[in-house]
C-alpha cells in the first residue's frame, strides 16, 4: 500500500502563477478558504467530520493569502503573517502545542509571525519567514523537520543552517528549500535518493542537491522531487517506479535528471507518484502513475514521459494530490481529474475522471491545493501576478499597450489618465493612441481586475515624448519688400523635421494656419526619412525630396501673430507652433 501524498506548494517567482505570500492581499482583504472531499479528521475545517462533495467555506478564517493541504491536515497563512491549521494533529502537525484529537476548526500555530509561505506534508508542516529562515513542526521520524534530531515537535522549531530561502516544499517524509542563489537544499527520508545528493542516506539537517543551479521552483512528492530552472526546463530525482521522473525510464535517480521534452514551463506540482507542469501557453503536461486517470489524458496508462492533459487552456496554476489533479484557470474556475472516491474532485460524484471536469459552485479562485483525499481553494479578489506595464513608442500618434496579469478575474477594466489628474475621455481600452496634448506629459494606465469577491488594481506611468514629426521653424516675414511675387511668397515657409529613427509617411497630412477660413496644405504622396527636414514654401515651384511648394498666389503667414498646425489624416493634432512678434522674421519652434 502506497503512502499518502501531499499537495504541491507554491511560491511567488514568476508571472502567471498563484501568489502565495502576504503581499498578495491588501489590508482588509476578504479572501477566505474553501474545502471539500475527505473530512475524516476535520481537515476541511467545517467544525464537523462530514465529507463534502462540493466546496464550502472553512470556518472562521479570513484574510487568507495562501493555503496548503497536507496528507490529512490543512494550513492557512493570513495577511498578518500568522499561520492557522486544522485537521489531524496526532503528531503535532497543527503546531499549537499538543497532540490532540482531530481539530475540525482552525487553530493558530504557536509563536509564528512574519510568515510569507507555508507547506504541508504528511503529518508535518513548514513555514518560511520573511527573514529567509524556515520553521518546522510535526512528525520527525526521518529528520524531515531538519533540526538535527528525529524528535517530533508540537510547536515550530528552526530548520538548521538555512538562510536566504525563497520557497519551501513538503512531501511524504522529506523536504526541500530553494535559496535566493538558485540552489536547492533537501533533508529527511532518502530511501530512493529523493534528497538528490547522490546517496540514500537520510539527513536530519539540510544538504545540497547535486548539480542544480538557476532553480526558480521546487515541488515534492512521496519519494521524488522536482525543480524548475530559469530556462523553463524541469529536473527530477528520487523514486521512479511509476515513471514519475519523466525521463523515459523507471530507473531510480539519486541526482537530478532532465524531464524529457518539457520546455516553457512556468509552474510545477508533485503528487504521490505523478506530476503536473504548466507551460507558458496555458496548457498542462502530466506524467507518472495513472490508474485513476490522474494524468488527465483520457487513459489509465502509466506515462514515463510528459503527455498533454486533455482540453485544458488558460491554466495559471496546478496542484497534484494523492491520485488526483487540479488546475486553476485564469478566470478563477478550477478543473479536476483523477481519483474521486472521497468526492475530492468537487463535481458532486464519486466517479473517477480521466479528463478534467469543472469543480462545481466555485469561482473567484486564486489558488488551489490538493491533499491526499481533500482539496482546498483560496477564494477572494483577483491576485496580481504581474504589475501593470506600458509598451510601445512614447510619441504622439503612436499606440501604447497596457498589460497586467491577474489570477481569478472575470473582467478587466482600463483607465488612462493624463498627469495623474483627469481621466482621458473614452480611453478605457488596453490600447491608447497618443495625441498632441500628451506630448511631454505623463500618462498613467490604471488596470482593474474584477471578480465577484472584489477588485484588485495596479498602475503604470510613462512620459510621452513629442511626436517625431515636429514643426521646427516658421519664417513668416519674407526678406525684402513684402509683395505677392512668387519669390517673395517662397521667402516664407514652415520646416518640419522627422526626429524619429524610421521614415514617416506624410501622405494625406495637413498643414494649416489659424485664419478664418484656414489655409490648408495637404500632402500628396510623400515620405520623410528619419532625421530629415522638409521645407514647405508658400509659393510655386518644383517639388523635391526636401522642399514642397504650396502653390499659393498670396501669403499665408501673418507678419505679427499666427499658428501653424500639423495634423494627420485622422485630423489628430500632432504638433503646432505659434508666434507673436514683429521684431523678428521667423520663429524657431
């Protein structure tokens, strides 16, 4: 009989995955936890031990920033940095100071503050503090608490010698920690080489996983371990009897090997003896044991290499349990597949599913975590995973694009504001075309992610450059005696320069004065090269690549005061220049 497994644990390291630290929730956040499935020891936190076939709210826990489902207990991290637990406590895994009967309502873990992430294993728990240290409590028969002993702990103890940790993961009887330098430490049971140090000797304090660098994510199964590197590849080590290492074999590995054919991975999850990986395109891959359909490919065939989970798109996070699997989509809904004996798939049945089905009655989800036979979901306002950013050339006439990434949104709203004062009328899309009034000013893009639980916002600011097409000079008083002769008319002109790095087409553009009615010069087919200057003379002449002739028989520009307006074919004002002087003959704009 196989040992119970643990749900995968997440950490913040990249866009497009669930945020699981306190920074994910603002003060007053109403995020809560929901649970369903097996409740034999109160692991659903409902105040009873009745199993549930669909999600229900965990009793009296709010402002939740992360959840973790263990073998038969559950943890919740609150925005104040405290940790709460419920369910089985026979080995002290709830951390409240005693071995107790099942605790079906949340209790606070003793003495923990400043926590930014939690992980739940089989009968034990881990917590990462904001100072980069790790704390552990619960069963310790194989040194999985990492304090140098094999003594169970009813309250948290510090894991020995760990600093600079950014993510933690708890498994069957071993643990992993990811350090800020991209290396991994492991401790606990090592029967199958799951510590990755080339031996099968258990460790009661952390030791380095061999040969792994540039790691950004970790996950732990029953007897195997996973790591995602910054290049989007996945590496695995430990037990491989069911192909859970994904290298095309069933050979046990004591040091990391590369999972076959996986690229572009953004997040990973390890179950009992199967694994999940989210790719950057929002699809999911799975490999390992498959008797209950936990790989989601429509079969019950074991897979030694990754296969595609059927019909899943827009996935941002996955979690793998005992023999079941879960995927959170960007719209805040959850899909489930695999073992369903304890109704842990949340579809109201006990039928195993070989392809994903929707979890009933659940929306606005921002994280999902699978235990052995029970499941947790964090529900609340959308979680921001990538702050607002603005792309595009910051010049008048060009288009800007604003982008932010959330988990759990049902709609996204945009608002563009000039100089942080007034919303620009009609500017409510992700894209915005800059107008003359924006030149030299700051633009703010506000993005609002919405769902049934509330709104999360983010903003980005940029400064708009003036258009690359600028009026640089007006010669409004021609030299010599002012006559209507062609020579005199051509003595007044306007110069336009392309300050950009690419040629600009002026076909259909117009140059106008301020008179009533206005005099208008309309450009024919013409392109102004990068860095080039064009002169538009009032009189008649032969057009060249540097000079165009208006063809007028009388003057355009007043000798004392006037405006020159440059507009594109859509009549958008791109640039203007004004003057008010009789002391000089021209204006440098």
